[in-house]
């Protein structure tokens, strides 16, 4: 592999508490050294003057649909979409067919992921078939390489079964990634329960369904002594439940994420009946959006993850109540959160990289999220002032995005994975 030197940028690496003008030396697929600007070194130079040089972004909540739903997305197309968004590592959720609920399925997944444009990991299913009844062979899944456990959008309703899973996960050193929801309260809901749902005459999902699910899972995790990671937090009440739990002595290890769409949109977007704004958890209110932003600012929420959920056009081009939940987000995430959080001074660039690289890598124990010497040469170069319009087509197989046509600020212009340039918006590396 060629030796690369990124010259003239500002290096941000929260894992090293680093934020300064510097050059970056990469060789043989690893980070060699963060250099003083202009320090003499031999190698192929890439001019990144005026850019931010950060660890490759890490997304720990992605749906790649393979195996079973390749018409929506594949590992290959999902990885191409990721690098176009500056993301060098993704963690796939287990809602595939068959799911990664046994070692053979996990090994098959990793075999298919070998040639992907970015690093691809998977979590294993908590229960066989994600049916919520019989535990998967969790030790075998860890031996096969899973980085955590989740039944994804089907929360384990039986508290005894979930507690057993947590007690198995603890000595295996893997987190439980939980879609927290009281399914009975949310059943039949199409959007957030509130003023807008009443105006539209739609069945709503109350915020208490999410908050109750979070409270239950936190109590179980505390009892089991396991690391609980709470997925896609969407509501103000949920943020407060997490904040109080983390302030309680002996609470155990609790981490949490939210997604770009909850930071940029509200349930007002549903008034157009655009099915690309239909997701679970649903878009909430301005109050919820503000609470999520504050949760990121004060550290209650550790991670921004996309919950990238591709669907074929014919699946979304139906009546609202017949459409599936979910939107894509790998290619728009950085631009959306840069526009909504950095430009609006909710977070600094340094804090944003913590939420999108450092923390997610740490939570799932991944060899990523830092530019320390010896780390994999996974690098994202960001133009913080780049203005761009979201196109109607993507590298993803799907195009179910509510952000098409949005004018955003901030974009990944160069993505390097293990020392290889995988995305080059402006031809800097040519």
C-alpha cells in the first residue's frame, strides 16, 4: 500500500484529545504519525488545506438487508453508500432472513462482507429467529465475531428471557443493543401520538411506550450488570429517564444513541403524507427535538447513528398506513447533523466526532474511531463549509430519504479505509 500524507488540514481526534493543525502520515494500512504541519516525509501527498481530518466515522446501527432482502440493499451497496457519507465502519442489525442467530449464519455474513468498501460488523440475535422465546447460542455467536446482541425492531417482551440474555452477555463482554419499546402501547401506531396525529386522524405511538421500554431495560441491565446500549432515542421523556438513571450511583453501564432525522425533523413532516418520513420510533415534536439536542450536548446521549433502513420504491409508494417504517441515512447523516448541530452551535466539530466516531467504536469494542499511531488507517476528510443539495439518487439501492432536495452544509470529501481511498468527491487523490 502506498504511503499517504494528508497535508494542510486540521486534525480532530477526541480519543487523543487532539484538535490542531497537523499533517497525517499513513502507511501499510495503518496510521503512522500525526505530524507538525510541513514536517518532511516521503510519500504521496494529498492537499487537504482548509479541511478537517478525522477518524473514519463509525455507524453502529445500520440495516444492510443481506441476506434475504437484497432487492432493498446489499452489503456491497450499503458499504458504498457508507463511504460516500464518510463512514468507514458499520455495524449491521440482525433483521435479515435468516438472521445471525447461529454461528454458521454469522460466518456466512462475514464471508459476504470481505470485499465491502468499508469495515462491516454484525450484532447477533438475542433469540432464535428473533422470535423472543428461545435464546440464541450467545457464546457461539461471540466466537463467530458478533460485536453485540439485539433483536432489533422486535423488543424482547418477556422480561425473564431478556434478563437471562443479559446475564449471558455480561461474561461474554458484549453489549445489549436494545430497541426499547412497550409494544402493546405502540401497537398499530403510524406516527407520534399528539396534536398532529389527531389532526390527521392517524393512530399514534405515545412517547410513554418508548420511555417505559427504556426504564424496564435499564433496570434489568442494572440487575444483570451488563452494558446496555439504547438505540434510536426519539423523545424528551426518554432522555430524562436516561439522564436520571446515569446520575444514580451504581447504575451500571448505560449508553444511548439518537439519529439525524430526530434532530432535523418533527412530526409536522407527516402532514404531507410523505412515507419517507415514516419511521419507528416516529418523528416527535419540537420539544422532543430540543431535548435530544440538549442530551447530546450534556452527554446523556453518546452516539449519533443513522438507523439506515432501505426500502424499495414500490414499498414506500403506497398509502401511509401500508408503508414500512424506515429511511436511508448513510450518505446524508454527516451533512444533516453538521447543518443542524455544528452550524447552529449545538455541538462543536470536536464533540460531533466524539458522537460519530470515538464513542460508537468504544461502545462496540471496534478497532476504529481514532488516529493513534498503529490504528487502522481509516480517515474521513470533511469540508466544513461545503454547501450541497441532497440528490434524488444514492449509492444505496434505495432512495427512501426525507432529505432529498435539502440544502446542507458540511460534507465528507475523502474517505480512506485501511489506507485505501474509497471515496474522493473532488479528485484530490488522483
